[in-house]
């Protein structure tokens, strides 16, 4: 079954994004991390350092609660 993912948050610090993703995974939520800073040649300057957290659409409410609990602002969008 193919699940739809939505972008739940964009975080300017790649390390903060990794910590937030780990927190979501710890809560049992599926998360995908996308951004230039996560690739084989990481770019961590300016807008290229932004990292997106994508979650399964059905889990967006639970993921939002987890992220807001640790101080990450959520602005959901999908393709």
C-alpha cells in the first residue's frame, strides 16, 4: 500500500532536524528527512541548510503534537 507523505516542518538547522526526526521515530511515527544538508555533499549555509520533515498524512496530527512539544513550528504542505 502506497502512503502519502506531507511536509510537516522546515527546520533551518540540520542537526535540530535530525533530533526532531529521531523524536518522531521514538514515538513510532514514520518520518522522512529531506534537504541539501542530508546528502552526500552537505550544504549547511543559508536556505540550502533547510531540512524538511515529511510524515505520513494520517499521522500528521500526532506528529504535530510531538514537534510542537519540543518547540518546532509546523506548517504542513503536500505536493
